[in-house]
C-alpha cells in the first residue's frame, strides 16, 4: 500500500493494485482487510508507528517547549528524508484515504496542535508579558502551515514514470536541491514567532542546522535511496530480484524467482524487464526471448547498487545483533 499509494495517489488505489504489487490473491487480501479503506487505515497506522519510533524519543529527551518542538520536528524531517513513500502515506495520502483515515489523521493533528499551543505559557517580549494573549488558533495555523510545507516538498518526488526520476535528479543537481531536514531552522522560526517574538524567531534561523537525529548513525536507508540515480524507485521485490541475480549470475527467470521467493513468473518477467530497461541487468542468453533459456547478470551500473544494498543489509543485521 505504501508503494501504490505513493505512485498513484491514495484516492486512485484499488484492491487490484495492492494484490498485484504484493503478489497475493484477492482472497488473501480480504482475509486481512475488510476493504480498501481498511487497508489504507492499517498503512496509516503503520506509518505513524514507524515515524513515532524516531520522533517521540527525540521529543521526550528535550526539556523546554522550544527544544522539544525542535527535536521532534528535526526527527520527523529526517524520517521523511529516509522514508519518502512512508512519509507520503502518513502526511499526504492520508488526506485522500477515506473518512476513517481522515478521522484518525484529525486526532493526530489535534494532538500536535495542543503541543504547539503550550507556547502560549511562555514569557513574551517587550510589554507583552506572557504569550497567553496569542490566539488559540495560532497553533492550529502553525501546524497546518508546517504540514503544508512538508507535503509540498514530499509531493515534488516523482510518483510514476521512471524517466521522470532521471529528469528530477538532473533538475535537483542543477538547482542544488537539499533535503527536508534543511528546513528545520526556517520551520522552527515560523513556529516560535507568535510565542517568542521576532528575536526568538531570528535565533532559530541562526542556529546550526541539525545533521544527526537521536544519536542515529548517518547510514543510507534501504527503502529510499539506492536506485534513485538509476532512475527507478526501489521496492522490496526489486531488491529481491537484483540480489538474486547478484548471488546467482547467469540464472534463468525461474531460478531467479525461486531465489527471490516470487513464484509468479509473470511478475519476475516484469521486474527483470524494468531492471534491464534502466541498465542494471542484462540477459546474456543466446537469442533471449526466442525459446532459449534466459541468463541474467548484473551490469557495470548494477554491480555498485547491489553492493550498496548488501552493505546496508550487513550494517542493519549487525546493529540488530548488537
């Protein structure tokens, strides 16, 4: 659901898209979910849980209102950089996922609004005294504004066509586009302005930009990055197929499917065609597609990407053991 919602938009997702991507039957889908919206709600809750694992510890570790807001915001922005498809489900697609998800989303936004509204208890500047004279609507407007900025940046990411990935990457290189976490100071300045005045807002702009969230090492995320420069968005199945070829050079379609754990040969053929189209694998079989067995191997472009995935997997496994 994360994948198809990011590609098509949640409002356009149907059950057929989910079962095709996941490789299960409609019957299996309905054993787990009542309908499409039930699956979207489960995806939203899962996205919320994953994001909270980063955001809540960072928020709770700080002491003052301002520092807690900053720590939580920085963690959220770093999460969005690492997991764009999950972040889009949480922050963007949830708005078009039906009334049940909308109700749950409204509950989360209300909680965030109450947290920001605590800024009214702060000491103001000049003759203002306490910041309690700030309207309670200020917090609602701030949360909406911050969310709007993050949504706009997330939705700049390409959703469908592979060639658009290449075009976007070229545009970002030309314009020097940065990551979401680079917005921390500007968003914090916007948040504190009603409660701490212009001086407080200016101090947020002048603070060093965050580079490390929650003490986590800056390792490359598996879900989002390795295929970007190749012009393709990484998915779990794509990784499995690529690593199956890396582990078994010259393998046939059937052998790759067995190694990747994908029984549907039609899906294997589609995934191989996509990988071949962007130059990560090549079919070295004699007269491929004319009855002779296929024989797949990584290209010079595919080798380093497979190595990066392997390195990330080893790092993640080692961290889990520790």
